[in-house]
C-alpha cells in the first residue's frame, strides 16, 4: 500500500490483477466522505492538474519560438498581448494552482475537493475556448484561418475533459455535468467565430455543426470513459467483498495465505482478513488452514492475535477474520531503529513467553516464531503490547501421547531458516515446544544485537550453522555492555539439544524476570517511544523482505 498497490490473489485476486490499474479510480459520494476516499481524490486531482498544466504549457514556448523565428515584427516585450496567449496562460496557471493546493496541504474536505475539480476543469476549458477565439480574431501567421484556431481549442478541451474522466474520481453523472459546463464556452465560441468568418457560405454553414459535433463527441466520450471506470470500480468492489467484510489493502503475507486490512459492514471494529487463495486450496493446505484458524481461535491469551470469524466465499476462497494490529513488527523495528535496550527486549520476550505458554499448554507448537510474526502495538492505552500472529505452521501435540505430534506436513522441513531449531532440521516431524523457545532465543538475539544469530548465503548453510555452530555471545557482537544474565538465558535457549534449554515457556518467562535489566524498561519509557514513533512514523517497508525471512517448506524425502 500498494498496496498502492492493492492485489488480491486467486479467483477474486485474478480479477484484481486485471483491474488493478483502475482500482479506486471512481468514488461514490459516500466514499468521498471517508478519510481514505478524500486522500485518493486529492492525489488523483493533483495528477490531473499537473499533467494538464505540463502538456498545455509545452505549447507556449513552442508557439513563441516559432513566431519569434518567422515573424519579423515579433517583440518579447508585448508577448502577453499576442492573440489568445493570455487566455492560454490562464488555463495553465489554473491547473498549476490546483496542483499546488493538493501537494503540501493536509487532506482537504470533500466540498473543497469537489469545488477544485470543477473549477480546474471549467476555467481551463474556458481559457482554451478564449484562446481559440483570440487566435481566430488576431489572425497570426502560424494559424491563419478561424477554423484552424477553433480546432486547436477543440483539441485542448477534448484532451482536458477526457483526461479528467479517466483520472479524477467521479460518477458518470458528475462527469456529464462538469464536461457540459466545460464545453459550453467552446460551443458558443464556435458559433460566434466560425459563423462570422469570411469564408464562403457553405464553409461557414458546415463549420459550426462540425465544431458542435466535436464538442458533443467530447461530452459523450468523457461520460463513456467515466462510466467504464465506474463500472470497473463496482466490479472490483464486488470482487473484494467477503461476506460482511470488504477488503481494503494488503498488509502482509504468511505461510498459509495473504492478509488484508478490512471493514465490517456493520461493526466499526478494525479487522484483518487472512485468505487462502484457490490455487493453494489443496487437501493438505485446506487442512492446515482450517487447523490454523481452529487452534488459534482456541487461544485466548491477550498476547495472541484474536480470531473473530471464519468462512468461505461462493468463489471458493477460505478466509478468517482477526483483530487488526496497528503497530510495527519486530523485523521492521530492527530495520528502522536497530538494536533495542535490554529492558525492552526482556519486556517483549516475556509477553511472547506468556502467549506460548498458553499455546503449549493446549498442545499447540507455533513452529514459525520470528520477528515478522511478533507485532508491537498499543492496546487499551497500554503501549508495547506484543502480539503473536500467523499460526499457519502449528503442530498439535497428541493429548493421549505427549511424545507424539499430529501434522499434515509429513516429513517436511517448514519454518523460517534464520529461526530453525536443530531438531526442526534433523527431525522435522518430531519438534516439541522447546523448538519455539530456540526460535524465540534467536529473536531475542536479533533484538539485543541488531544482527541475526547466523548468516549464510543459502538455506543449507544456515541449517548447517543451526546444527553445528556455537552462537557468538551477544556481548562480543556489540560495543556496549549487555546484561550477563540476559545473555546467559538467550544462549541457553540456543542450545543444540532441546533438553538443555529452559524446560518451558513459563520457565523462560520467570528466568527473564530475574535479570537485572528487567526493570530498565518502564511504562513511561514505552509511552515516550510510541509518542515519538506516532509523530515520526515512516512509510511502511515493502512486504517483500527477501529470502532471509521467508517461511519455506522443504520436502526432505524428495530431496
């Protein structure tokens, strides 16, 4: 976003791919009352004004240069007095002013935007009509016949009205009204100028209806263009409708689907929708997706993302609705702000431990704990609340046999290479809860140092490090002092043998609480950080973050 570019995948998403360039081009009056609608209207109005001004202005130096070259009587001192030039310059200036207004200011009101749209189009076209009439009456050397002058004005007005129809958000009825008002001066000028020209009577008689026909064609084509775009908009809206939810923009992509910000038809609660596109709806993927939503819905801890709804569209797209987290994930946090204070690292890790403790207690192993799946947000006025998301690779422990796990993955290595546990590589079908603790230790390592636990050019190289390489202590990778207790706990989480790691997420949670640095991050510190972040929030980073953080699946039997 977007994203910009908005994309939807699968049956619904295939339509979006075709219509993407037209998406949000036509707005209804109700949409214009929303903040998002006004932002888009203002952006598109600026694009219309800028390019109209630029293209129209290009003709001014061209005309003046040619007249200066071929007219012996040409004088730069009286350039604005040349036939039609002042009117042409006025049209350019009008568009330049409108473009300038839409650029630096905040989001304007719907009334102001609608007024600017009408003024820009009508005044500019009125200026072009005066330009044609002025050139026709002035009889300059470059255009030496009234019909040529009025044809020039007609081309400028047709371009302006057509460009507006495909650029500025509007319903066909509004486009019809504005275009009619914009071409009326041209029709009047055609009748007055061409009807009184010194050409023969048949030529004068034909010139006026021909000119009026061009004006009518401009009106008809503008209406048709606006109607086509508006129809595409309606089709896109239908394609983006999932039950009671309407998709807005893509905000992420996980192992098992694509995530969009969405709006409920009746509730005002912010919502995120995760989709399983049809091309991924194989039996195994469908089982995994259903298991993800069922197991995640069974988790109620405040540090786990909440599930609201689950369904399937008539097009065969499975989806579920969850709480929308307006914040920053840990991967973006490190990319934008670097290594974090030890106190904050402990604060974050302990929250994730609490979420994992509930999940492990219910027999759920996440298997894809990584910075991108931990989001910091503000909840109930409390800042720095960590939320664990994306349970798309969960394993469920058999309640009748704690040593066994149930999975539809078979002998497949799944997860994110930077955060694989050794047993996830060597025995992927036998991972246990302490595999999540290994990944969490790697996340803590990244938060504390700003650097990944291991680096490698290939997945094989990373896997070899996880299996055989001892981690470099965090204190040896940074210049500042690190709490030795925190360092020891992280290194314990990163032991090659699961037996040597903390016994449980709750045990890790309690161990982190004993660190001296645990008291160094207060609620006041969190409030100050989030105030600065909200005041200076940067543009979202691209969602394609490269292969380092991608979740992968490798079939070990096939290899």
